[in-house]
């Protein structure tokens, strides 16, 4: 399990992207979090089985209806501090 830290850019705020990602990640059994950034991007930490992380990452590239994902910057991240997948406040 290698956690992935994502920065998602495009039209991803104000379209339900965070709530959608919480539902996708929870259904896949992932731990981590998602939050809006002041610059208009969304940041997320995904941790879990590699296949599940890969499936959610693929879905994140499409996003929910109304979203437009231009780019996802991906790096390795820290282990989540708590189990489950959560929506965090804007940073």
C-alpha cells in the first residue's frame, strides 16, 4: 500500500467533486481525505489496495458530471492518520 497524494486541476470546485470522490473512495474501501485548495484545485490522499487506488485514480480523471479535469499531479504521500475517507476543510 503506497498512498498517493493528488492535486486535481480544472473545473473541480463547485461541482460536487469532493462529495463524489468521498463516495468513490469509500465504495472502494480506501482511506484518506479530499479538500479544496484556495487556488481552485482539489487535493486528495488515497490509500489502500493498489487495484482499488488505481480504479479511483482512473475515476478521478473523469470526475462527476459537471466537472472538467485538466490535469492530475500525482506523488507519493504519507499514510492517513485515521481510517476511512473524509472531506477536509479548504486549505
